C-alpha cells in the first residue's frame, strides 16, 4: 500500500525537466555568448573588458546553489521528515472510533442481540394468526393524454387547444406553437 504523500522524483516529470533544460541552455548562452540583438532586447549590461572571469564566478555561484538545494531537499528534509513522520505515528497510536467499536463487538459474545423468532406461546404470535389477509383496491381513471397535457400546461391567453390564437405581435409564432395540440 502506497503512502498518499509519497513523492515522485523530479526527473519523472518530463515536461518540467525539458523546460528546465531549455531555460538553462538559454541562460548559459545569454551569460557567456550574448549577441547584439540579445543585449538590446534584454538590456544587458556586460562586464567591462578584463572582467570576463566574472561570468565563471556567476556560474560557480549557480552550481553551488543547485548543490545546496539538492542536499537540503533530498537529505535534510527527507530524513527529518521521515523521522518526524515516524515519531507522529508512534505518539498517536489511538485507534479510530469505528475500530474501537468493531473490537468491542468482536469481543462481546452477546452482541448483536439475535432473536430466535416468535414462539407459539407469545401473545404476538396468536394475534398474527387471527388477522385476515390485507385487501388492496386500485382505482384509476382513463383520460385522453392530449386532454391531460393541456390541463397541465394551459396557454397564456387562456384559449383552449382547439382554437389557436393568431396575431401580429412578435409572440404569434409561439402562440400558434403552444396553442395547437400535437398530432399523432
């Protein structure tokens, strides 16, 4: 059974890895080999002549940042998180209420109470045997379905479905459509 908080490794997310590679390549290209159009578009300020080594210092700072971040994420956070998670599991061994109730029911031999049925000496048994069977009556009325439909949905003008209304207003097509009953 997998823990719902298990995390996948970063390299399994191919879209993220591809994006990181493309952005890293673009950044390295911009830092080490900027072109004149890139200098204008990104408004780059290049180091003065004689300070080109600063680009390598910048790359070393970036690499150091990556190493520190990976160590913190994979070593410190993972180990301390696992220890904290195990400590929490040890301190909170309390069972949920439904498990406590389930254990109580398993240990109790007389739970749930099961009846063996009615015996012939019971008063309820005698009363049941003297009852007559239940009779059911069903009554219904045969109604024409068109008539039932027009009783449920009368027209706005109050006209019956037999006499459609015609007019010159914008709703005349709707009145004709709603006032004439459907044909079979």
